[in-house]
């Protein structure tokens, strides 16, 4: 049995706890959570140890994996501790919003080579990953364009939005990373961003409702990312890879596989899955499986700290592009 | 220019007239139609000769093609005349409802070998024919099952239904023929039919609203045909060929290629085409083109008199099966 | 915790064991399995009690649920024992192949009203059940036709086929039951069956490779069931409900939601799921959840002993129809 | 009969000639074409008058409609002549590449109000237009995003590309216009362009293989246009309208409605139509019909000279954006 300490029992932490609990190879040993009613909830649900002093957790030799889903500004600290104590580390995205702190940590990580997996769940989605494999098998020839549509069913709470780092850092970060997964060794060399907001709240909190980014890689691949904070028909998360010889799509998941035909319509399907826990259930299970394998040393990490760092740099470049209304070179 | 004489200017005859008129190789020379207001309509629309004595039409050496869309009980007479005068003949389905008369004619036809094309338009439908070609290319291996769904948007007028010969002869006849197209040299050896009617009118006129027929060929291919006199979402006419290595479908045609997504549904398409003139527009054009080529002697007929005869025999076997509630051997 | 005793640890029993083990409300207390290497496997995997004397299991007050996946000819005995000891009972389909034994048991069951759930997993499939709900909501008006396509990716082992009771009892039994689910209180009144076999093995073991059944209900609903023991593109299990106002489909599940476009094809999807454990994963989880609720008395059973009995009667009628080559009235 | 004079019998002119010839209300009276073998071809095919002095055509009172498909730099001259002689005018896109000349003409047109229809065929496509109607019916609520994918099966000849005005003026001009059709009175206020080329020829002739443009309207609607000069699977021309309450798609047209299933794939469709004459056959017929109605004065033009002018301005803004690597305000 591999013992896990979960740091942070908020919305996303609770989902991870449930997945860890269901996983046969993992045992949820500790939960670290400052908010009392949350730590009590964790205790009740999983009968795990509740520890308010995180140092003790890191010092405990029984802990194999540190699972970081605490607030963004704690990520660097916990990763560093994890490195010191030779733990296998999972860390939710995004990394600390201060890019230079991440750069420092990146250098240490390159030196110390900890086992670390970032929370870019879409890399583990069977569909999104399947078209990467088909791309590698040359099914569409030379890659020329990547087009990602990524719309959430509904915006997070305003309180979250205020401190999330904004649409490019809390939401599009997944899409930057996904582009990079498909690009492989080819790197993004320029970025341009445009946004729009219809609901007034977004201007008030200096965030954006819609965002579109166009990027270009060194080899000339054009990437287009389209984000929306809302989508009436559920999670709309599609990837389109266009190549010289063809196109690969990774599509959405409907609630079930039924269709209605009547005088007004044909082949009318159910809306898409509306909850990210359902939409990415398979991805989360695969990710946990790979985290276990990473801990055992049998595979490399599919989503590294450097991936998190570069995605954040791209998000920052988007803000610069928005401000200057021009192409930003990287 | 190839001259056409159209016999019968009813609903279906009018559609043929329009298609003949649009075809660059054909000229609509005569219309033979006993009903005055219809023959006047023909005159007005196409400025063709109106002839009430059909013998004169057959005797006119300028007439190349005889196009028969007159009432069913005139078909045999007109085909025989056409043979005598060496015309190229098109004849609408079904043939005369008296099977023994058709058998006599079949013998003459086998001897005289006239150029004749039957009005089995579905054989000419690009989709339905495309899967026949794919079947021949061995794309699904050995053929094991043929499943045809064939639903009309709405029933014909009751007056037509009363004299049409019934659902097996006026409607399913197309599906019998389509099965035979896919079966090629393999022959249907047994038939079983079941019907049902929900609207009262059908019992009153001794017809059926729904019909399902299962057939088996000599080689063991099972055919299932499903008919309905109504379909709220338009023409629902699909073919499914199931084989050892795969399956081929020939599907429906929506009004246009648009889709609607909202909180209740995703990928909701428009209903299917609702009018057979639209649904089989391509088929009718191809059929006319082949009729021209048949006249010129460059191709063989895709739908022969014998095809019409065998389809009618299958329809008759279905009525026998209904009556006896058992399998009918052919 | 609800304690489960699993009787039979064959292919299907092993799947149930895994699902029971994953379920949070259930504990796999006993496995009863005569074959040694299988009972050892159960012990190793689940650390449960292995008991070769089934009476002890029924007598153990700690056992709440009896889960029967032992050979078909043991089903009646175990259900009766379960009734005596007031256990909640799950029983795999089909019931005993001797219909009169089942009739006797049915009478006892009607009197004693045990909590019993039959293994008709398709009733619990979210898609198949969803269209039942939409039918009840009158989305397609009066039901007129039910068309079920049900093809397994590959046949079971010949050894299984020899004693399975044949395609109507081991495979189409699910489709009979599914038809009955959609028909509700309307009953099937007549049946006709046709079969075909291309591979020689089927004739040798007196089974069939393909089977098509047409049935008619008292109210006039026509049901068509199409079975195949093989299907190159995975599980092909579709339901089509046709009504006066529209049509409902419950479709298949592809391996993932990706598509390939190239010069030969567009929108090419992955094959369907190939393994029933994957295809019906959701159904099995829902079924276990309802079994728990049934045990607690909060719901009624969605699939009763009577459902199993009637489905078997329909299967038997099909064999009679095959023999006599005619419609069988029920 | 309405008499048409066709100016220019190149590739596109020949298609128009064929459509005019098939149209029952129109007669192809004149063809004006300087290239001898082309004018001879026109004479042979349509038995129309061939006139090398265009003035005589404009002076002929029998000519009702002037159909301009001659080289781009003759468009202004012919439109002006048409206005002088009160002809109904059709003019192919793009207008003269010199924007200031068009501006001058625009002023005259606003004053003289000739009957003029521009060759923006996509406005007339039943699918693309259908979602405009659905948008007006408020089916997706407030419009927030327009995403157009527009890929040609293969690039035009290099000789054409050299003088075409480039990808934004010869190809994306359709997409600018389509965006404007959906935006209605809302106007595009900013533009950003990025391009890429993999094949060397494009750099040599200073054109681009791929182009992506993001635009923003005054009301905040974001438009994304994706162009490619090649597409292995045929014409890929899709429109996606995203709104507060839903999404509308206008999709592609496959060669036929058939699908193949085998061990490697399911629901594999035929490639998209590969030839613009086929892809936009319906659009061209509707456009001619409306041209006739415009001539008769029963409708307004769906695609005006001003539409052509504004689309060209947007194309020019894209070149500026490319050069300066920044957002261009309009």
C-alpha cells in the first residue's frame, strides 16, 4: 500500500480524496487542511489522520506521496519540502503566480530530479491523448494547426475568480499545456490574445468572460484556443489537429448515447456532461495510476514541473499581449 | 435529341415530366393523359403534343422512349406495344397486379430483349448504390444480413391506397427490389410477414399501417424490412448491410447540415427531407441518364422487367404469409 | 455494511465479485465455488470466506444478500433456499431451462414476496433506461415499433455454447426482457423466429449464429430483434423506439470520442467497446446500488423473477416457431 | 425571358454560364471573352452571341443582366457601365484591389442605387443562411462568438495565386463577409492576423498557406477565422455561432450518406465534397433565383456592393496587422 498525504481539502481536494480512496493501491493517510469544518469532514469521510502542522507530515517516513491541492501560493513551499524529504509529489495547477519564484524552483528541480506530477488532467484524458498517439503514428502527416475549444458549463464563484490569477492562468493554462503536449519538442514562439466580457461582473473583478489566443510555434504550427466561462450545453472541450494528410478530433461526452427524432429535429443528443468530475473521471483515474507507477519508478511523469512553468509563462505573455495589443515573442 | 412520350400525367408522371424537361439530352414530345385538366396542364407547362390515341404515339417513328407512368393496369399493354414498335421503355413500379399476366410478358421479353428500365429509383440512389459497390469490393466480407428501414413521411391519399395493391405492392416493393440488388445472384427462398395498424382507416380499406418482413436467401442471408406509412421526422430510408468483417450503412438526408446545442440537447439536426422528389432527386437524374445510355445501347439496364416481376412475387408471398401465419417458401 | 455471499466464481461471477468489492456499501463475505483453483483465486483476491457447503452460508445470519452466478441448473435451488432464510437475492439470467420448475417457483415467489433482482443488466443501462423515461414522458407519442439490434463482439467458448440453452435463451433473453421493459403492461401475444449460420460449428452444436425474431403485442406494437454471435466492430447494441410523433434511439459506446478525417473518409470514429464489463460498467454499478436499496426496502426491484420467467417463455416460443415455421401465439 | 450577358468565360465564368443555361428564367444572350479558344467554347456550348466589344453589349436594350466574372481589375469599369445603362448587375468577388477606387464607386452607387448583387455565394448557402435565421429567432440568445473554418481542398494554380490579391482577398474575403452577415448591424472594430506556410511556393509568391484572423465587433463579439489552402478530406467549411443560451453549427457535406464499420473504425463517412461547384450548387441556384427577383424588383440584394467594399477593407487591415504584428483598429 502506498500512503498519501493530501494537502488542501477544498473543492478540488475533496475530489482527489475520493479518487485516492477508491484507488486500490493508495491509502489516504493524512489530510492537512486549516479550515476546521473541512478537516472534520475529511476525518469523517475517510477516517484519516488530520494534521495541522504540515512539517510532521513531511517528516513521517510512512508518507510516500504528497498530494498538493492547497491554495496556489502554498505550492512552491510544499514542493520544496517534498523534495527535501524525497516524497513523490503531485501538485495542482497553476503553480505560484509569481513566475520568478517558479523559475528558481525549476532550477532546483532540474538538479534534484524529484518524482513530480502536475495536475494537468487533460493530458491523461483517453480521447485527447489518443489523438496524440495517432499524430505520432503519422495518421495526419505533418502537423499544421491545433485548435482547442474549451468552455466551462458555468463560471466558478466570484470569490474564487478574484484570486485565481484570471482566465489565462486558472483556465486556459490547461489549453496551453495541451498545445504543448501535441507540439512535443516544437516550442511556442509567439502569442496574441483577445478577450471580451458581456456580463458586468468580469470587468468589475478585472477578469474576462471569453478569451481567444492565437499562437505560433517555431516550426510554424498555428494554435488557436477559444475559452468561455459559460456554456449552456455542458463541458465543450474539443481538440482539432489539422495536418497535411488529414485531421484528428477529440470530442465531447454526452450524458448518454440516446437520440430523439421528431418533426422539429433529427438525431438530437443529450447535452454534454456538466461536471468536471464526470467529464474527466477517466483522466483522473489514469493520472492516479501513473502517479503510483511514477512513485514505483516504472514510468516518467507525463506532466512535469517544467510543463507547469512554461504554461504559466504563456499565460503571462497573454496578459502582456492584451495590454500592448500586439504579438508577444517568447 | 432523344424524343420521349410520357404516358400518364398524374402525380408521379408530373415529376417525371419535369425531370425529362430539365434533362439536356431528352425532349418531351408527347404526353398521353386521358384526364382533360391534366393534359391541358402538360400542354401549358411543356408545350408538348397531347395525344389521346396512344397508338399514334407508338406508331410515330420520331418517338424514341416510351415513359410509362399511367395506372398500373395499363403497364403490360404499353410495354407490349413498346416492344412491337422497338421503343426504349421506362415503366413505373409496380407491374400489373395480376402476376400470371406478368409471367407471360416476361417470357416474351426474354425472347425479344427490348431495352427496358423499371422505376426502381432506389437502385439509382448514390448512397444505396455506393454500399453495393463497397460490398462488391469486399469491405465487409461475406454478407450475412440486410436490414432496410423504409418509412414514408405521410400516407398517400385514401383513394390511392384503395387501388394501390397494398403496402407490400405499392411500398415495400422497393425494398424487396433493393434486397435483391444487394443479394446479386443469391435468391430469396423464404418469406414471413407481420403487420399492424393503429389508425382505423387501414382496416377499413384492408391495408396496413406498419409491416415487417423477414426473408432468407438460399445462401442464408437474413433480410429484415421495416415499413411505416408515416414518419414524423421525414423520409426515414436506411439500409444496413452486416457482414463477417464489418457493416455498411446508407443513411438519410437532413434538410440541411446544421445543428443546435442548448441546455436540453446537443448536435440536434434538422428533420429528414420530407418529399420524395427531394429525397430521390439525384436518383431520378441518374436514372434518366442511364435510360438515355440504355437507348444508345452503351449500358445494360440496372432495373429490368424481371426485377419487377420477382419483386411482385415476393409481395404476393407476403400476403400469403399474412393469411397463413407461416413461412412461405419460394 | 451489507454482507454478500457470492455463489459461483466463473467468468461472470468474477466480474460481480470485483464490482461488489468496489462498492462501498457491500462486503464480500463468502464465495461458494466448487472448482478449487477458482475458490483459491477468490480467496486470494478478496480475502473472503470460502465455503464448500452452501447450507452454512444460508444459515449464517450475517449474510444479507445471496448473489447467484452459479450454473443455470442451480438457480432454482438457491433462490428457494434464499427465500427460506429471508435473504435478499440476486440471480443471473437465464433461470433454469426447465420452464415448469420455474412456474412452480413463480407461484411460491408470488406468495412469499422475497426481495429478488434478476441479472437483466440492460434494464439498468443509463441509455436504454433513459429512452424508457422519454417514452413515458410522451416524447414520441404512441409506441408503435421496438427494434433491437444486439450483436456480441465474439461468440462464447464452444463448451459454454453447448450447455447454454441456445442463442434465444442465453443471448436474446436480454432483448426479450428489454422489449418487455418498454412495453410496460402491454404483453407480447405472438412470436416468429428465423435463424441462420455461416460457420459450421453452429450446426454441429445445434445452435445458431444469427437470429431474427418478430413479435407483436396485444396493442399491436411490432418488435424486431436482431442477434449475431459476432460483430467485428465491437458490441453493437442499439434500441430504436418508433412512435406516432417521433423516434428514440439508444446507441453504442465507442472506445473514445475521437475522429479521423483523411482523403478516404471523414468523421471516422473508434470501434465500439469490445468487452461487456466495459460496455455495461455503468449498468452493473447502478444495479448493485439498487440491490442495496432493495435490501433496505426503499425501492422495488426493476427486474423481477417473473420477468425472468416470461423472457424464458418467449425464448421457448421461438424454438417452437423455428420448428414449425409459423407464428406462435402466447 | 430575362437576357444575360456574361463578361468573362474563365473557370468561374464557365460555371456561371452553365448555371444560367440551366435556369428556366434566364437566357444567356452574350458572352464577352477576349481569349479566343474560350469564346469559341462558349459559342459551341451555349450558342450565344460572342461580342469582343463590350460597349455594344451594354448598349443592347435586350440585355437585362450583366454578369461580371472577368478579371478583378475590370470589375469597377463594368459595374459603372452597368449603372449607366440601368442594367441589373452581378459581380464576382473580390472588387478591384485598389480600395480607394471602390470607395469612389461606392459613393456613386449609394446615389444611383443600381440593382447589384455581389458574388458572395456563401450568404446563399442553405445551411449557413439557416443558422442566421435561427440566430434571429433567438435560438442561442445573445451572440458572443463566431468561429469559421474554411479550407479549400487544394490551392488554385500558382499563376492565379500570383495575381489574386492573396489569401485574405481571394479566399478569406468570403469569411469576412459571412461574419458580417451574422453580425448584422454590429460592426467589426478590430482585427489581428497570423499566417504560416509550410510549402515553399507560398513564400516565393508572397502568399500564405494558412491564415488565422481574430476580430472583435463593437458589441464585443469575437470572430475567429481559420483558412487553409489545402484540405485532404475535401471542402471543410463550417460555421459555429456561440451564444449565451446555446450554439449553432453549419456543417460540411459528405459525398454521400454512407458509413463503414469494421475492426478499426465505426461510423466512418465518405470525405467531404471536393469541388466548389458541387459544394455550393444549391447556393448558386438560390443566388441566381434572387438575381432574377432583384431584376424584377421584388426583393433587395442579399449581398451588396458595400458588402464587397467592407470585406476588402477587412482583408487590407489583415495585411497591415501582419506587417505591424499588432491589432488594427477600424
